[in-house]
């Protein structure tokens, strides 16, 4: 049984996507990187992240930047080893076998489909804000989700739109009718576009990247003039003194989902390995440059936002880059207009990329027998995976009716970080390989001494820098830090074990740092996040053992019953 769970798919050199031309240089990779990375995370989830962590949330952007940089190199290593373009699912199937591949494929649903639910909500926020600018005011109960409004009321939120949505919503029986209509409509439209086979094009891609960067640079250039540096040091809710981290380090860590979400997408770059000129140099450079650029952008944006408006006012704000120019804030009407319009276009491209990615992953899983054959259906005219595309539309659309932004953000982030943990951990287990010219190879640095020194040094540094965070972790009556206590405990134990293994087996440093930093990000997840995440995995495993395990193509090959 164990052997069967870890049966691996063999790819031969003939699977090599040799038809691809190596045309991409380092800046092409950077452009693709920015296209995939910058979207709803910067235009939207930044608001909630700032509300939770205050200006100090920039520390988390740096930590996430590092975690993603190490993980990106692990993806590149995988991509160069498996002679076929693909996703983490494909790589895992060849390296670790079926069960892990299934788990990663299942986690990727959280990244792509659930990620898109959040992006659709964000699109709706900017769309509504844009309509408001041109004098069209939709009732609030048609522009936000039921759960979001309900949570706002229960939490005594100050967000006027959400409170109004709740108080003005018509009743259907006992239920308040609150639906995010623009989010539903954009999901329908995007599903249709993907269904009829809209194509990605490098030229369009470049135009959208320039547009995104233009808007961000404009926000920074105009916003700088309105910064009041006092806003960077508000009164701390923990110590009562002025602080860069007004909700303490726990507040910063509680923003993990929103911050991490802003980086999701770089993993798509690894698939370009077969199309990159001199991938050994250009691929890692391109990935790292795009991550560094995005990190710098996020830090500057955070400083501008928190300098212009008190961090507490970002509660529930889904369109922060337009919000800072509202009448009650900087009051620059034309900026509000330009930013909302630009954000609508920029976010649409992210929706498109994710909505195209999901059916293709299902297609690959179905080809391997792990998903029903129906997912292989190709539309006779449009030549798109039509059934898988429609199911994606439903998987994104239905939860829009009964979930809310913060839940979806946490859910997407925890699933994606988990997939990254598996990818980094997986690279650590790959056997050494022969170096082939023209392929990317992760540089090997022996972690034997470096990792234990970095880990223990990091813990010591943290202890002296944030003594109150440590103290409250130890204080069993402290409910807020208590959320992170168990995860932090696991994090420390696992890292101690990793120190020993690194010492004994001379592990490679880069994937080890990727693994450790992604595990660290998981410590920011609350008990609720873990509950839903485990429930989702439970469903995945039931599905696998009830269907995929038996129907898997490898299984049937083994038993000689392929049709
Ligand atoms: N990083 C992507 C975004 O922010 C998912 O939209």
C-alpha cells in the first residue's frame, strides 16, 4: 500500500518541451514576474494588512520576500529537473509520488480558485468605488458579501458601507439579502472569456504591467506630499507608547495572509525555464529581481498609505489605493478616479491568469486519472478545457455568495504556503544530479553549520528585540498571542530537528531556508485558519482514496486494466 501511495510518474526526455524557443532574457522574466505578482494583494489586501499591523507591517513584507525568494529557487530547480513544463503538481508526481502530488494539486485549488474569489471581491471594491466617482451609487447590500457585513456588525466595526449594507438590506424570509453582484458578474465574464479561449499575449502582458506600475508610481508620487510622519508612530495598543508596530509584533504577524497573498504568483515563473536563454543565470536573476522590486514597491506603498491616513481607518477597506485620496482623507478626486479605473483593469488580468491556470491543473490531474475523465473535455470549436473551465467558474462563483474576503484570504494563503513548504521540503529530498549545460541548478551551500547558527541567532535576536512578544507567548492567559502559541511551539521544535538533520546530512541551505521561512509564515495563522485548512485536506484525502487511488493511470497500468 505504502509503495502504491508513492508511485511516481516517469517523464522521458521525449516529454521535453523541445518545441519551445529560448527567447526570454532576464528582463522578460522580471516583466512576467510583475505581471503575475502585483494584483489584488497590492491594490487591496494591503489595506487590511495595514489595519492589523500598522506601519510595522513592512517587516512582514521583507520576511515574505525572503521566503518567496528561496521558494522561487526551489521551483526553478524542479522545473529544470522534470523534462516537461508544468506546475508543482507535475513536479511532485515525478519526484515524490502520487499522494504528495495529489495533496499539492488539492492545495493549488486553494491558490488558484479560492485566490480568485478574493481577487473578484477586490475587483468589485474598485469597480464600486469607480462607479461612485462617476455618480452611480449601487446600494451597499449589492456590493459586499453577506458574511462581511454580518461580521462588521458583530465586531462593532466603524466601516460605514458594511454597516449600511446590513441595515438597508431587504429581507427574504428571515435572511438579509446581501450579495456582491459585481464580483459575481466579473467571475461570469472571465469564465466566459477563458471558455472561448482568450489568449495570453506578451504584448498585452507588457502593457498591463506598465499600467500597474504607472498607477503605483503615481500613488506614491502624489501621496508623498500628504504624508504626516506622526502617523508612522501611533499610540501602541500594547504598551501605550508611540510605536511603529501599534498592535505589537503579534499584530504584524496576524497580517500574514494579506501580505503573503501579494507575493503569490511568482511560482508561475518556473514554467518559463524551457523558454529562457541561459536559464542557469537568467531564471534565478529574473525571479529574484522581480521579488526584490515587488518588496520595495510594497514597502514604499505601506509607508505612503500609513503616512497619509491613520492605520486604524483601513479596517475593511478593499480599495486602499483609492481610499487614501477620498474626500475624508487627502481629497484628490482625480486620483481616486484614475486609481480605481487603473486598478479595475490591472486586477482583471490577475483574474484571467488564475482562471486559466486552474482548469489546466485539473486537466493534467485528469489525464493522470486522479480526477474524472470529464475534466479532459476539450471544446470542439474553442479548443479549451471547457468542462474544467465551467467547474472553475462555479467553484469561484458559489463561495462569493456565502464567504467573505478575510476568510478567503486566510484560506488561500495557508494552502499556498503549505504547498510551498512541500516544494522546499521536496527539493531537500531530491538526489544530487549531474550538471547539464543550459539547465538551471540550485547552487549548493552546505547548511551544516550555517543553518543552526542562523536559527539560534535568529531566535536570540528576536528574544532581545521583542521580549514582550516572547513573554506573552509564555503567558497562558493571553488570548491574542495564544492563537500563535501552538504554531510557534511546533515551529521551534521542527527547526531544532532541522538543525540536527542539516548537521548530520549536509543539507542544501537554500531549500532549507525556504522551508524554515515558509514554516515561520504558517505560525501567523489562527486556529480558525487551521481548522478550515485541515477540513479541506480531509475532504481531499477522502476524494483521493475514494476515487484517484483506484482510477489513477499508474494504478491501472500496474494492474493491466487501461482502456
Ligand atoms: N499576488 C497576486 C495578487 O496580488 C495573487 O493579486
